[in-house]
């Protein structure tokens, strides 16, 4: 029976645990989580029915899969605390934003000539409602079966995309920072509708459902976004006017430039030893 341990039980870890349990892939007795906060531990026990502890070493000992879900800046402290209780066969899974596989290997060394099994994840906040997208990569020590197992577990709280680690700054920009752009778009669409007379609460609900439904239509038809845009655009109609104004105001260029700026900032933060939040943390 696979034992999965979480070091840290913040929002993102809780979302992952909820997905794994809700799907039936794991049972509560297969999961243990550590957190220094008694409130956090009690919440995890009440919501998920799992065992919790304040002792990171206790959580890490005997784990088959160890998920690191702490703040990136405290990784050195946690690594020093738990490395000697880890099995050499443990599968180390990290959701620490900006912390590379090489850094994780160096933080948890094993015997000379051997390589620690490391998988790096980049989940995003919609995982909190089971609708996330998680970038995933691994080092050469991880077998295909082990990689597939973690992909399956991540699939319980959203979509999983395998990517080389060199693209993780792009993943950070698109799926990590991207939800902020979506929320801004919903907010702007609702404001526009309010200016036309719709009540605010209805405008927000309708704007959110418009984006949700449009995304679902794209996913389920498999058609190119441009084809779907053309499908809803009649000659000299209202949609043609909407898209004309958006193009005039450089809507697409602004999004493209914003994503590129976010990716560049991800590189800068990593170089400065600072990290963007991704929902992890004890």
C-alpha cells in the first residue's frame, strides 16, 4: 500500500489531498501530513480524515512518495531535518515554485554515484476546485511507472501536462499567473455589462459562465480558438464590433506581452532567491 506524506499542508497541499481522496485513488490511512500550526493540522484532520503531525521527521519516515509543500525559502531547514530518515527509494515530489530539480538533488543527496528520484510539479490555484493544470517533469532516476503514478495522482485535481524543466518559467507565466488575467477579464466584462444596465451580481455570474462555457466548448470540440471566434462572428454584427475594438486596443498583444513579462520575472526571482506564491506552504 503506497504511503504518501506531505511536508506542509497549506491550500495547495490540501487541494491535492482532496483530489486524491475524492477520486478513490488513495484512502485516508495512506496519507500523513505535517504542519507546525495546530489550526492547520486540525483543519486537515476534519476535512480529509488523514493523520497529521507537527513532526516533519515523523511524516517523512517510511514514505513511498514525499511531497514537499513548504515555502521555498525554508527548504534548507526542512532538508536538514528530514534527509536522514528518507529511504533511498523514496519518490521526492516538489511543488516548490522556482526550486529546480538540481537544487532538490543537492538538498537530498544519497550515496556517491546514485541519484535521488525527483519529480517537480507546478500546480495552479484552480486545483483548489479540482480544475487545475499541473506542469510536471522529473530527473532520469524516476521510472516511467513512477512518473505515470504521479501523473495519475495529479490528474485527480485537474489536468496534467508533462514538459521539460526548461519550460517551467513559461508554465509559471501561463497557468501560474494566467488565472489573474482571467479574473481581470471577468471583472472587466462584468463592469462593461453593469455600465449597460445589468445588476452587478448577475453580470459577474454571467461573465464567469461565459468564460467557463467558452473554454469547455474549445476543449470538447478540439477546434482552433480562431475557428470558434469566427463561428460566433456575423458580418457587420455585434461580435465583429467587439473584436474590432479589442484588436484596436491591442488586446491580444497585451496578453502576449504580459505572459512574456511574467516569464522573465520568474527567471529574475529565481536568480534573486525569491519565489512567486503557488499556494504551497506550511
